[in-house]
C-alpha cells in the first residue's frame, strides 16, 4: 500500500495579515512599487537616510499649497505673529499622522485606501471613496486657482487663460511619471527649496520683529477666546492637515525595496519618519514665513484687512520698499501650484486604485480630476474675477476640512489594531495621543463648517 501523502500544514497568517478580510491586492502604485533600492542595515546612517529621503518632501507639498496661503496671509495681517503657534501645533499634529500613515504602508503593504477597502463593507468603502474624490477635486481646485493667479501676477495673463493653461500640467506630470519615481521626488525637492528660498528673501526684506516671532510660537489664550482669531486659527489647521496626504504617504513609502522582516520594517519606519518630520519642518517654515511676512508688511503698517493673495502681491513691493518682493512672492506661488499638481496626480491614482481596484490609464485619470477642477474655476473667474477666485479658494479649504476626519479615524483605528499591525501596533501612549489629536481636529473642523455655513 503506497504511503499516504499529507498536505503540508498551512502556516497561520502573520499578525499583520490576520486582521484583513480580503486577500492581498496588487501593490500600491504597482509601476514604481519597491523600485528604489535601500542599503543594508549595517550601512552608515547618511546612506540610509538619503535612500529613504524623498516621500516626506512630496507629502510636505500639501502643507504649503496655495490653499494655505490665504489663511496664513489673513492671520498675519490681522493678528500679527500670534497665530504662529497654531501653525506650529498643526505641523506637530501632521507629523504624528504622517508617521502613522507611513507605518501602515510599510508594515501591511497596503495604502490607506486599500486598507479601507479591505476592512469596510462595500457601501462604506464607496462612500469613503466619493468623499476622498471630492477632497482631491477641492485640492486640485486650489492648485488651479493658485497657478492661474501666479501666471496673472507674473505675466499679466487673464485668470481664465491661466485656468485653461493648467490643463497642460497633465502632460507635464505624465512625462515625469514615465521617467521614474526618483525624478519626481527630485523635481518636488527642487521646487520646495525654490519656495523656501523665496520666503527666506521675503523675511529678510520685511525686517520682522524677531522677539515677536518667538512670542508668537507660544500659544496665547486669546486664540481661543477671540472669535475672529479662533475662526482663522481653525482655517489654518484645516488648510494645514490635508486628508489626501495620508493616502499618498501610505503608498509612496512602499517605493523602497525594504527587507520584509521585522528589523527591515523597523528600519524603514524609522527613516520614513525622519524623512517626513524633517520635510514638515520645511513646510512649517514656509507657512510661518507667509504669516511673518504678512505680519511685518501689513499688520505693522495698520493694513489689517489684507486677506487676499492678489492684494498681498500688489502691496508687498511698495510697503517693503523692495522691488523684487512681489515678483518673488508670485514665483513661490507658481512653484507651489506646480508642486501640488504632481502630488495631487499621484494621490488621485492611489485613491481610485485602492478603493475600487480600478486601474485607469494615468492620462485618463488626470484629465478627469483636472476637468472637475477646471470647469468651476473657469466659470467663476469668467463671471466674478479676482473676488470669485479668492472665495473659491476658501471654499476648497472648507471642503478639505469636511473630509479630513474620514481619513484620520480609519488611520488611527488600523494602526492601533494588533490583529492588523502585529508588533507594530501603536503603543497605548501613541494611540491615546492620536485619538486626542483626531478629536481636536474633528471638533474644530465641525466648528469651522458651522461658522462658514450657518453663523
């Protein structure tokens, strides 16, 4: 009688896989997944840092996009340096949330959109997808308006023409994507340092009160007690922490070809966190510099009602007495809009593929997203001009605020779940802090929406 051959025992799923209901999907951003080599664990610190350096800069773009500018200008012109503390606190919140997003992607091999699709029922997942698409369209709207305003300021191009020209971003992004992910990271880094340099110049020529800046970094009681200040503070928070960045970061950290072992993942989490934290400090400088420039140029001179990008541009040069101040401001705005286009394209692709498991050609996906943004921007600029674009920019930030909690809550839930994350699940102190941060964001954004639509 021939021996009985038994099937080998099936190994139980790893803890990080046990909590997921569905089988593993295709890799996030499959065309660049694990495409960048990283050095061995015993390599020097700087070699490992440089290998992981890049995704954080792409995430930082969302924290300095044109949507942030209006709230920073209004805060500086009306209240001087007081709201610097709000920008600092917003960035600290962002550093924690981006750390969690990176950890989710590295440990589970899923981006946040895929994780939501795995965990929730189909109706819930579809609802989350629709909300996220609305947020991405709102973010793209801010990019379109910001770029159109910058083209108008630099070259005198009418706003409707500037809006139309932003469609060319589609082809620019496609060209960059076809050349490899490192090229996209390098372009983003170059534009960020251009923005950084522009605002370093603005601070120098505006001669701010440096003692006032230090005082502004300390939270003041009137931020909460003064209704007008609280409203702008919440606007800064809503414009700083971007929901699509959580989806983006959880995906692009997977472009690194790490060892799929516990030590390999720990190293990746460590350097991804360093990468995003350093990059978000750059974003903090840019946002803070916009507010400081507005405070030094406008608040100090009694111009407390400047809250518009166009007005700020017109007044900078004559108020500061520096002819290049307005031009440098516009160059930084254009660089900000172009940078946001690059990262917005990737976020849109990640969200659609993750939630729906639907893979469109990149140019089709990009044209759909940009079309949704261009049409309302074109109509508003045609009918209402500068005033309309400013109000549309504010509306885009309100929409982003509305969607934020629907990205933050699943992220905190997933990264705190030991069945999904195994030994990488959030420690109790981190989990409590994450829930407190989430609660603050949700309450403040609900208040912002109430004040915007009902007060």
